[in-house]
C-alpha cells in the first residue's frame, strides 16, 4: 500500500506547487523539495519495514515491498507495484537528482515557477511508477505518462530551439513506445491462447511458451522502445536536441534518470521475458552498444555547444550499459548498475555546471568562451572533477562501472569488448576537449556575460560538493550499491534461466514451456498467477 | 403474398410487344441522351433529357416495374427536370448563352471525356460479359424460383413470358418492411436538401440590396474586385 | 423477359452511364454538368430495375426509389448553388468558381 | 614468509598505509583550501607531507631490513566484492616496492623542497603543491598496491597528475596541447593495460598480484598464447607510461610543465612506472619469452633513437627528456635480458642524476629569465657555480664517467647482463655500447655550450638554501649511489641484488670475472671517448664545416623532430580523426531523420497543388479513379 503513496506524493506535491505559485515564487520550490523529501523518507521506511510486511514465502526473494490491486479484472490488468534492490537504487537516484535539480534551478527558472515544479514532480511520479510497475499495462501507462510533463518542461522552459527538440523527443519516445505496446499485446494474447488466462501480469507472462520467431519479433518490439530511450546509436538523435534545449533541471532529470528507464526496461523486461530471443539477439545488441560508445564519443568531441558535448557523452556511456545488459553475466550486470548510478551523478553534475556557466555567460558556445579557470576557480575545479569522472578515472564511480562491464562482457564477446574499451581513449579526448576549450587557454568572456563573473555561491557549491562526494564515494567504496542490487540481479538472472555466457552466470537451461511464473520463488504467496485471471 | 398474375396463354403475344417497346424506348433514350450532352442550347438539352427520361420510364415498364416507371415520370421527368427548366430560364441560358456554350464545346474538348467514358463503359461491359455475375438465364437460381412462387417456370427460355411485373404492393411491403430505415434516411436526406436549397436561395428572393439590383444579369458584369468585395459584404450581412 | 433482353437493359444502363460521364467531363456549364449527373443517376436506377426484374424481387425498385430521392435532393441543392454562384460570378462556368478553394 | 604477528607489525602496517595517505591528505587540504591558504602554509603542507612520508619510508625500511626478507601486507577495505571479482584496497611492502618507495619519497621530498623556492613567484602556488602531492600519493599507491586494479588506479592517477602539471600554466594553449597529448598517448597504453587486466581477471579469476601470478604459473604453460597476450598488453601499458617506442612522442612535449614537474614526473618517478610494472609482473613475463625479447628490443631501439634525437635538440629540457627516454630504454633492455635487479639499480641511480640534471637546468633557466635554448646561453660556469657543478656531476653520472659516478656502475651492470643474454645478447650489447658512446656526447655538448664559451646572458642573483640543499644532496647521491652494486673487479659488492633477491629472480651471469672486466674497460673507454668528442666539437668548435653540411643539417632536423614519429602519428591518426569528427559534426543520422521530415513537407507541398478549386479537374480525377477501381475489379 505504501508503494502507491511513493507515486502519489509527487503527484500531489505537483498539484500543491501549482496552487502555491500565487503565494510567492519560492513557495513551489520549497514544496517540491518537501515532496521529494517525504518521498525519500517513505521509500526508506518501506525498505526498512518492507520485507517484514511481506508474507514469509516471498521475504527471502529480492522483493522488498509489494502492492497488488485488481484494476481492470476483465482484462486481467492489476495495479501491481513491486520494489526490489534494482528499483530501490534507481528510485533513490531519481529522488536525489530531482532534489538537486530543484536546488540548481533556484535562480534559473523565474516565470511560471509553480507549473515548472509541478511538471518536474509529475515526471518524477511517472519515473517512479516505471521503476515499480510489474504489470505490463501499468508499466506502459507510466512509460507514456512520464513523457508528457517532460515534454512541457522542454517545450515551455527550454532554450532557443525548444519546441523542435520537445516534439522530436516526444515523437521518438512515443513512437517506439507504441511498438512496445504492440509487443505487449501480442504477448498477452499468445499467453491467453496458450493458457486461457488473460493477464498482463509480469510473472504470469514470463513463462508463456513462444515460437522462437515470434519471441524474436516481440523481443525486438520491447528492445526498440528501450533502445530509443537508452539511447542507442541509430535511434539516438533526439537526445542531443532534448538535452541542449532543456532547462538545467530538465537536462539533469533527462540524463540522470529518464535514460535509465531504458536500461531498467532492458534489464527487467527484454531479457527475462524472452531469454532465448535475447540470447540470439545479443551479438547484434552488443555491437550496437560498442558502436554507440565510439560514435557517441567521436560526436561528442566535435560539438561546439557544451550541453551537446555532454549529451553525446551520455550516448557513449549508455553504449556501455547496452553492452553489459546483453552480456548478461553477473559482473556485467553489476557493472551496468554502477555505471547507471555513476553516469547519473557525473553527467547530472556536468549539466548543472554547464547550467551555471550559462547563467553567468549566457552562452554555451565553446568557440566564444575560454580561460575561465582564472575567473571562476572553484567552478572550474569542480567541473574538472566531473569531467575527469566522466572519462572514467579509477577512484571515481564511472571507472568501477565501466571496468565491471568490460570484465563481464569480455568473457562473452572478446572482440566487441576490446572495441568498446577503445571508448576509454575516446572518452579522454572529449572530456579533455571540454576542459581545455572552456577552462584553459587565453581568457575569453563573451560580451553578453554579466560581469563581474561571480564564482559559485554557497547553494551551488553544496550541490556540486554533494555530487562530487557521491561520485568519489561510489568510486572508492561501491560495495553498498553492489550489495543492494545483488539479490535483484541474481533473481533476474535465475528468472531468465538462459546462461548467456560459458564462464560465469547462473541458472540451468529452462525450456520456455515450463509452468507460467509459478516456479519463480520470489512471487509473494498472496498472489498466485492463476487467481489473477479474469473474474469468473 | 399472392403470386403475380402470369397465365402462360397471353404471355407470348404480350411479350413480343413488350420486348419491341423495350428496344424502341432504349434506342430513343440513347439518342436523346447523346443529344442532351452535345447541345449548346441549354433549353434544347433539358428537353432532350426529359425525352430520354420518359424513354427510360418506358424501359422500366418493359422490365416489369410499372411503379418505378410511374415514379420516373412523375418525379424525375416531372419534378427534377422542371427545376432544370426553371433554372435555365432564370439564368437565361437558352439561346443567349448558346455562343458561349459553343466555344466551350469545341470538338477538341470532347476527346478526353469520350475516351475516358468509352474505357469506363468498356470495362463495365467486359464485366457484364465475363459471366462473373449469373446474368444468363441458366443461372436462374433457386432464389428467383422461390420468390416468384410456383408460377415462374424454372428456366427462362428466350420465349419465356415477360418477367412477372412486380406490383407496387410488393414494393410497398418491402419498402416499409426491412427497408424502413432506408426510407427514414431518405426522408432526412430530402429534408436536408429542402433546408439547403431554401437557405441558399433565400438570398436571391430577398428584396434586392443596392449591390444586387434585380436586372443585374443583364447589366455589364461588375469588375471582379468589386463583385468579390460586394459578395463578401453580402456574405457577412446575412 | 428473356435473359438477353435484361442483358441489353444492362448494356443500355452502361452506355447511358458512359454518356453521362462524358457529358460531365466535357461541359463547362454547371447546369449541363448537373444534367449529366442526372443521366448517370438514371442509368444506375435502370441497372437496379433490370436487376430487380432479373431476380423478380422488388429490391431493385426500392433502390431506384432511394436513387430518386437522392437525385431530387441533389438537384435542388445543386441548382440552388448554381444560382448562388451565378449571383456572385455572373457566369456558370465551373472554372470561374476557382477562388472558393482556399 | 608469513610476517610475525605482533604489536609492532600492526604499527608498521598502519605506517605502511600512512605513507601514501599523507600526500593524499596534503592534496585534500590544499584542494579544499582552494588557494586561500597563504604561500608558506601551502609550502609547509606540500613539503611536510612528503617529508613525513620519506621519514616513515625510512622507518619501514629499517624495520623490513631487520625482518630479513619479510613481506608486510595491510588491507584497508574490500573495494569490489561481486560474484565474479574480489578486489581489496591493500598495500604490500616487499624489497622491490621498498626500493621504489624509498626513491620516490626521497626524491619527491627533495623536489618539493626545491620547488617551494622555484615556484615562489608563481600565482598557482597551492594548486601546484596540491597536484604534486596528489602525484606522489598516486605514485606511492602504484608502487605499494598488492592488487593490479589498485595499481591501475595509481597508474591512471599519475597520468592525470602529469596532465594537470604539464598543463599547469594553462593560459598558454600550447601547454594545454602538450598536456592533452601526454594524457591521450598514455591513455592509449593504459587501455592496452586495461585489456590485459580483463584477460588476466577473466582467465585467472583474481587480480591480486601474488595469487594471480601463482595461478598463471600453474595454469599457463610457458610461451602459450594467453600469457604472451597478457604480457604483450601489459607491455603496451608500460610502453605508454614509460614513453618507449612506439608511444614515446609525448615525453619531449611534456617539458612544457614547470621544471620541478619534469624532474619529478618525467625523469624520476612516473616514467619508470612501466619498469616497475614489468619488474613486479616478472613471473608473467617469464611465461612469455617472446614478449621479454620484445621488451629488450624496444629498450635497445628506444635508447638509440632517443640518444641520436638528443644530439640535435636546442632546448636544454628536451635534451634531458630524450636522455630520460634513452636511459629508460636501458632499463627496458635490462628487463628484457632478465637482469631485473640491474634495471631497478639503474632506475635508482637514474632517478638521482636525472633529477639532479633537471633541477640544475631549472636553476640555470630560473636565473636567465626562462631561456630554454642552449645556444643562447654560454659561459655560465663562473656566474652560476652551484648550478654548473651540480649539472656537471649529473652529466658525468649520466655519461657513466668511470669509477666515480653511480651511472657508470648501473649502466655497466646492464651492459654486462646484456652481454650474457644468449639469443641476440651481442646485438643488444652493441646497441647499449653505441648508446653509451652517444650519451656523453649529447650531454657534454649541453655542458660545453651552456657553461663554457662566450657569455651571452647576464644571470642575476644567488640561490636560496631550498635550492642548494637538494642539488648538493642529489649530487652526492649521483656520485655515491653506485657503490651498492659494483662489478667483481671493483669489490663485487652486491647489496642491492641481495636485497632484491627475495622478490626478483636473479640469474647467475655465465661470463667469467675477467670477461666482465674487459667489457667494463671497453665501456670506460667509450665514455671517455664520448666526452672527448663532445669537447672537441662543441668545446673547441671544431668540425664546423661538417656540421654545416647539408646532409648533416637535414639529419639534425629529422632528429630534432624525434625521428618524424610526431609527423607520422599526426598524419595517420590525428588528422583523420579530426577530419571525420568535423564532417560528422551534425551527426549524419540526425540529418537522416531531418531528411525524413523534409520528405513529409515535400509531399504535403505537392499534394496541396492538386486542390486548386477547378471542379472539372476533380471530376476528371474521380472518373479516372473509378476507372482504375473497376479495372482492379476486372482483374482481381
């Protein structure tokens, strides 16, 4: 029951923020922060008390908490939310990044503040919904829900070409979402034809017997939606525009969390639902991942706009995650989770820094600025920290992620892993290019900058200090994160059953025809797949 | 349902006359229609069309649809063509506009449409001839026999009696039986036509505004600009 | 009515229809175009009546009646439009009304 | 040999992780104070941390030596603990890392002291010390790490610090370019190293150096594919970091950084990280003899290439940079022929005399307002006696002046080991010998040109104690450090090799003592001959015609550019990359989607033409349409 509140709090917070706008421009900001704080407290309470509330049988599974209601029994749609280590980490990342993005846009967002923060909170609600929903219909519902407020954030508060970017973002994600819907419906109908039970429930659908060809196309449907969101190279071109034109808070949320819904989708839905098909498709997907790494890095180096440079670097980092997911070894999956969190922190921080620079210089064009290290020493130091984190320096979070991913996928596909590790060199090139062109060299400050350039204030320093501490902590002591996701990933791997790798990786070969969802120990006893069928 | 009256005795004489009438009226219809579309004088064209419609009415009668023939004469030839005559008179399209029509109807204009119409007709004829639809006698099919009751001989030979005329009663029964909905729709259609015609033509019946004085069609047509603007003003005013 | 006579009826209908189409496309005078449409409608009615005669069912005539109502409504509206157009553009040339398109 | 549990081991363990922690703490203090700390405080923190680290190192050394050849291990916390990989943050101190630690802490302390006065006028004072401390910390982590991943952390850390310090004066774009070039070229090597790590971790399950090497020796037969691949990849990393062929182009440009940086990073410590890596992973390299041969070959080739290139340089620091590259070539040669302790011995002596040379050069340049070109200096020996004598001692040690300099002993040991190496030993020895001839020429060329001959510049005042002290100490070491390891003929002391014997395998040299003396005499003669040649050409200005002749000048220009490697890499790698990224700046896939949208607009434009209000055209289209429909009905 508490899980629904985790989603409802931001929604209500958003509403209150809109109403509070009349009583002062800062009120919505505090309400937004309060909403996120309450949500954080709620999620922590759930994680602490959660397992006890579940019945004994499911307690030992990875599930921390579970909410289950019949929503539309006729169609077998249930309002099912489940929290496990995986979702917990991602939700915590989402909440903290939202809080930080609210704090960074304290001065940047001046008009229609209430509406802005409402949209921010509603996007957050959608995202949290995506991470929790385990009913395919509910998942798709939240998947589409989170797009709309993000569209408004980009379209209303963005920069020059915001409408173009917002529409492009919406078209790309919506279009691919529809492909996923087709796949969901196909899966549901086949499941109905095979077992006579019409249900959208994730656990029930996992065991549906599928012909390889059909499974491949359905897996492709899911994969396409998540690949667009991830983003992977051929379908990535919405990202640079959306990131460049979005306000700082929008970019942070987009890069920090929205991209991760794609990765989460791959982990939770693509491979466990269609193990054989995913295994067959793995080489292609890993190739796409490797190409994304190099292509994203090469493009990132060529950009003149700081935000576009950082945006393309996200394409490069997410290429690693794609490589890891389809390697499907325990190492690469752990690496993917660390990379997701580390990328969220480092790229989010880079966007915040670029936002601060834009606040001061009113431009993001690298050809017109230079030598800022002298004028803004503290901001430059922090920017250097995050740029170096994003190039994967050991001792900072990204390296742990990238190393585990490369190690995990090395045993699966040696050549692609070596190609992907070239991305490390490419990462150095674009990260140093960013630092050199922005901070070093002769001092060039554009005329429209409002002089004198003031270095980062208290608020900004705390935000960046928190982020740099987080990325350092992740790099030096990643074990809490690794342990948190361990059980969740283990369960996913055993559920997928198919061993992707020869070397490590667990789970015996399981024929798809086995009993639907029943064999998976993690399913809470109160819910049994058969009872969830349509009302007699 | 009383079976239609068709005793075998009178059938052949009657049939021959009916078939003769059919072909005659068919020819008349064809010629009249051809003339309708080729005349440059609108009045002549309308009259030829009326003749063509009457001829078709006769064909209907020959085909054993007396009710339809009557309707054709009353409504089609009677009402609709009368409307046409009115319009031709109102617009003074008769002899006055003939030279205008003539230069619009240069032979060269006919090439495209006739070619297109010929191909279309050819296709339809091919379809008819292709036997796809059981037009021929052999395919009388059970439906015909069953519906026509015992009287209709099973095969319609060339010299078979004229098809039993379909009584208006039969048509009436069917009309207000399964086709009741269609009738309602037709009535709505007519209502719509009525309202539209009234609404569009109301403008013309009103007292002439300064711009639209009565004898205007005899006047030199105003320059396009003022006409357009006047029309706009009138459009806004009503 | 012998079958081939029915066939001729259909042939007649088709030819009439063809003439109607030719007339529609050839003439620039809106009234003539309306007349051609009437011819086409009439041809269609003929085809229906012939079909009704062929299978001895009244459906053909009912369809003819519907076509009649259609034709009546269509003519009334058409002619009203022609009058309206005429009051505007002083001519019944179909191409004169080009300005209406945007 | 398990360490004896006992209270003093645990203090020693805490002492062990304090050694790298102190400079790290220094860095954090300086970084967080963000330039607000006054200069003396920054200097105190900077120099103090390294001094304390050096003291602790000495204490540890004393304790370890008293233990015999024990190994001290300390594990701080488990870094990565997932199903596939267990990595712990832990340090181990054995004799090899002891020598490295001592040299690193001691030399960096001296250089920190030197730079506290050298950088006095520079406004980024605390930033400089912050980066220098971070560097020392990373280097110590690298040297003391007991897990390859932690070593890689130190490895990349020193790479980062070298980037930050080369580009220290960031206003000048060429410094920034040199810094980026250094980081990217070393990063190429690091990626090879990373792939090596992946290979080792995947096949041997762990990255902890001890167990991994043990596992390798058990599982992998000598010379099979896996160890060869792994060793080759590690060699790639070492070549990148130690600026050996083919990744050596970044070192000459790295001289753009302040001189103490060049002294510490690009002479004494970082560039020898590759040597340490190969020495530390000697068990793996022994499983891949072909790679060992490659190490020797690379060493020999690089030492010759760098020596000849140094001959043609005008910039004093670039001469020293190429000289460093050449001396590391000697170390690689030693490693290649299996003389592990000889390589470490040469590393130690080289650290001292090369640091001395750089600091002396810095002292000289500091006084003639940063003039780098040696031909614009001259006759400085009377005005700057301190700099002159220290530079002279350094040069003598570099040139391996017989008997009295440390360089002589270490280089001689390497040459002797090369002589004994069976397959191809002779060739390597000859290469080493030729290098031993060229080295004195290029270094004494600099000595004669800078300190003798006509006086061009008027150097200003004297040096403070913080510069004189390091110079004197290093001068003493440059002369005396050699006596820890002397050949048979000269007292056959083998203190260092016995010390290192516990960690590095020793090879009895086949050649007889007499043969060793003969080889030694040859080396002595060559060294003296080199100095004489240098004096003859540059001291007395002879052979001017020859030097001015076209072929020699062309050769000199080719060598000036570092044998054209820079040009080669620029044309084959850098320009194509820049070209591809520039033309693809607008992301061809994005333009693809844009084209799709444009197609939509085009179709809209065309179709809206058809709707032009002409009724008869519509009727015509309808008729044509129905015609087609009926046709379809006909055929379908």
